């Protein structure tokens, strides 16, 4: 059960888009992925066509009511299983913050739910904040996938996130393996080329070779409740997410 947290404290960097389309690409490869939506905005759930689910059928129920994960999963038409998000997750942050050992809640739930499904890839779409829910995702995750855009604030945020992950390695007593993927990339723009060079210099092999194009189809597809492959399979965005998924697979990221 490889567990991947898709995380960045900076919003608007393509975190949900990456979760959605890497999961969809894995589904096309018959890997039967699971997506966990831990964002109160529930954007990946919306992008997968799940709108306004009752709180009792979402990740809020897992944290608040201890409902088992397997009882909350929805199998979607694109062969992704989804644990939907819900606005009530914003309340969970405050309710659980003081509980001892709360950061291990998700890891225990996943271990129970997938005890006999060792090859099932699990992708966690995290809220853009390092709170209780994100800590649960990071403690549960084997690896972290970090989308980042080429703008100044996103690059600064990545630097702070890298430091935060290094600090978390102490309590976890293990290295947090991570990969950075540059999104909304436009080779014709100087600041994109400069950002790519800077990321290569600083992060080396932790930077994915694949860049995600600044393709309008990637922002259009969620409005239709579709992943990029269902919406526009020949688009640059679909091509890039196929390549990214194959790169991550070839490097053992989902092992």
C-alpha cells in the first residue's frame, strides 16, 4: 500500500489537479488507485464529479465518528475509489488539535482498510496548510509529491516546506522521500526557465524530469467532473500527466 501525500502549503500550485490526474493515469494502467480528500474545500471530490455528499459519507466521518475508511469509499466510473472531502473537515482541525497521538489516526485507518491490498496506490489531496489533517497525511505517507509553480511566492513557499519536512523527519524517525513537480510551465516564459534552473540546482534528483504544461484544459476539466484523460485525452496536459505517472512508477515512487 504505497501512500502518497500531494502537498504544498501554497494554494494554486496544481495540487488537486495533480492528485486527480495522476490517480486517473494510474487507473488507466489498471492500478486501481484510491484518492483521499482531506481538504475542507473538497476540490478533488468536485473534480471527480462528487458534489455535496453528506458529511457522514466523507473523510470528516472517519476523523469525527471513527467510521472505517472502507465503509466510506466510493467507486467511480473511471475506476478510482474516492473518500470524499467535506467542509466539516475545517471543524476537525480545531476538535482534534489537542488530542494526544492524533497525527497517527489516518495511518492506523489505512493499515486496517488495506491490510490485504499491498499494491493499492493511495493518493492524499491535502489542504494547503500544515495543520492536523496535513500532519495525518504526512505521518501516513510513504512519500510526498510537491507541485510548485514558477512564481516567486510559490518558490519561497517550497523552500519553507522543505525545511518543515526535514523537521518532521525527527518525530517520524525516517527520511520523508519527496519529489517536486513543476506545474503551469511555459518554456517560452523566462521566469519559468529560470525557476526550472533554480529547482534543478537546489533539489537535484528530487525534481521530476517531467514538467506540466500551462494547459487550459487542465483547469477546464474539473468543471465537468472529469479528469484530463476523459476531458481531452490528446491535450498537452494529458500527455504530461501520462509522462509524470510513468516517471514516478519507473523510479519506484508507488512501490
